[in-house]
């Protein structure tokens, strides 16, 4: 036990002396919802089902405990079999707040099926939100 404690202290000392940055985050997504639009950073028309001709699809989210510089990435998946559609990345500078990601209707409309949006914080999956087009 004593050896493990000494080894741990040695590692911490090496990190401090070498100037490495250790980032510990308690980042959390408090809430995430699908909506038809966003007004004043609030979701409007909450739904988990969209029509093939919906002009846009939004995922709204709120967060807390974000260190400055946290990167949020939304990865959108759709039919068939949850293939990747697109992704977007933003950098958060505020400790807490609200934001959204949106995609607009493809020329031929949204294909019928199941979709999801995975939200990552600094490459760690923190939330998934599902929706349908029917």
C-alpha cells in the first residue's frame, strides 16, 4: 500500500515538474430536446417526430460545469441503420448555458426512419437524443 501511495505521488510530481496540464471536468448536459425551431435560445415546437418536409430539425441543449474551451460536437445519424449524416463542433467559453445544433431539409426531403444525435464533450459521449421522420 505504501509503495502505491509513493508511486502516485511520484507521478503527480513528474506531471507538475514537466508542466503537463491535467484537465478534470465535471461537465454535464443538463437537458437536451428536439424541436422544430429555436427562438431566443429556447426550443420551440418540441417533438420527437418530424415530417419529411420539415424545413429544419434542431437539438437544443443546456450545460453546466464546462471549463473554458470545452469542445462540443454533435454527430447526426439517420436511416438506413444510423449512418452518419454530418457533424458540427462548437467551443464553449461559459461555465453554463444553452445552445443548439440544427440541420436543414435536404432537397428531396428527410428520408423516413429513425435518427439520433450524439453529443460529445471533448470527445466523450455525454448525451444521445433520438427522433423519427414519418
